[in-house]
């Protein structure tokens, strides 16, 4: 890996604001010049920024149908 750095305009910590673990690891690899591995923090950050795909109303409707 080369020792290329992101432009100084990208001052956020590696993975900050990224939507995937892969993107965070990729940027950390570029920043450090060594192959990075995903961390628990990468996964937790990504999960915390992921919107639910099922609304509460949808879950309750499903639960209602499964009880019958």
C-alpha cells in the first residue's frame, strides 16, 4: 500500500459519516498505508446509522396476523 493521504479537506476521522463498514475500512487503509481490518466500532457505528426498514406499525400488524 502506498502512503497516500486523503486531502486535508477530509478532516473527519476515518469512517466518520460513512454508511458502510467497507467504506470505513477502505478509508482507514488509505490513511494508514496498511491494510485495515473491520473493528467492532466500525460495525456499531454503521448499525447506529442504519434506519429501520420496518416501521413499528408494520411490526404490530405482522404480530397481529401471527396471533390469529
